[in-house]
C-alpha cells in the first residue's frame, strides 16, 4: 500500500490564443503547485476500484490506460480523500490522475518509462503532464510543452472560492472566450509573460485571458485591495488567488474576505 499527496496548482498567468484547427487553443501558462492537496491510498486489488470521491473519472481513466499500455489487467484499489475543491480551477483531478499514474506504474512488473507516462498524461488533460514532475513550469502549445522554471517561492498564497457558484465547464469557458473574440494579440501577451519571467517579476505577469469568459473574478480585486502584489483567476476558475510577500499579511487578508468566500492560506510547493 502506498500513500501519496496530490497537490493543487494555481495559474500564475494564462495567455490564450485563438482556437486551432484541432479544436484546442494555443496557450502560455505558468503553473505553480501549492500545499493544498488531495490524499491518495493505492494498493493491489482484485479489480480497478476508486472510492472516496464518487465524481472521479480521471483517476479511473488514467489507470485503465496505464494497464492497457502495460498489457496488464487494471487491479488497483484507490481511495481518494479530497482536500482540493472539485471543479475549482485548482487542478485537483489532474493532480490525482498524475499521482495515480506515478504510484501505480511503480507496481508494474515492467514500469513504463517517463516518456510513456507523459504520453498517457497528455491524453487525459492539458494539466496532467505538469503534475508528473516537480517544480513550477511554463506550459505552452495546448499545455503539453513544459519548461521548468526557477521561480521565486518566497510568498504566501491566499486561495478564495466564491460561495454558491457552480463552475462553468472549462470547455464552456473557452467557447465563451471565442464568442467574445478572444485570441488576437496572443504573441504580444506571450512576449509580456516571458519578459516578466525573465525579470523574475511575478507582479508584471499579464492577467488571465479567461476572466471575462469565466464571468469575472471580483475576489481578485478584493485581494489586491488587501495588499496582494498579484491576484488573478486560476485556470478557468472560479477560484482566485492572491500572492503576499508576508504570511501575516496573507492571514489578515484571508480574514478580511472570509465572509464572502471559502478561503485558506497556503504556500508554494516545488
């Protein structure tokens, strides 16, 4: 039996281009793990079974594909304890799938090489490959081209989730992005993102291109008003985050907005 943590992520920036011929969007996004996490327990089983989270689809799909690629029967028992809000823009499902792939692969008589795991992960979702390796990364293409970044990690993070708000599906957010005419100017915004990374200036990263399509992010403005040096929507939302230079300032800001959102104070994880 193996126990593992599947950490959440935030998008420190998300620049989106027009829809490509394959139906996907060109993106440039900066992905950072945080210490909020789901907990997985994986052991041998008589068949594939995932318990603890009825809405799971990604862990099941990941392990089915792993077994098929390895030429074995999928016989893992997985118990999933959620600590990351589902459908929040924090990558919980993707992280769970990647973590399950890594752990289950090591139980195989002939584990797949990392290249094989990355191929499986890319077929599961744009964020899944990111979670296979440590460290913050720049993700480009449709999210599959990953570059490890040497980002500062000396900040606290406040994550806020609006109450009683159901997330529009990621596909619907991107569809709305297209309807709003999003996409033009992608290269200029990508250049601004890269320049901010080169300067090591997280505050200068361009804003998330999906904010309007996701229905706005008023809590991001609230966190900036409370002293965040950067605040934005994570992924397609609805969760927002604020970055603070001091932990005490983050705790104070979280308290100030706690009546308007589910909120917690966390920190980066490499």
